[in-house]
């Protein structure tokens, strides 16, 4: 994959190996707990800080937008620090 991901308390930074540039992306300034490549066009990201928006989302590498809410628990907060723990 052409990107390295750094998760932060208010989004994530993507380092592009091809251009040697780092860009920051956010979704409502929510912390991104973990991220991993899903396929050539998308990544899975875990957003969570104990709020209604906690869940697993997709991040489109072509448009650089977070969308596609995949999983949410409505009665309690369950998002962990690693996608590996969920798979």
C-alpha cells in the first residue's frame, strides 16, 4: 500500500510513500483509534471517544473522505484500540 497511517486524538495522518507528503484528515475532530487497509481503494478506521459516533467506518483513499458506517453498538461503547482484536 502506498500509505502509512498515523492515528491521532483528532483524526489521522497519511504518509504517501510516492510523494513523500503527509496529510491530515479528520471526521468531526474525533479520535481515530486504529486504521488498516481494506483493499486498494479503502481503509477501515475505528472512531471512538465514548460518543454516539463510535464505530467502524471506511476511508476512501481516492476521495480522502470517511464514510460508510459499518458497525455500531447502540447500547454500549465497545470500540477497541486495535482492529486485530475485532477480527
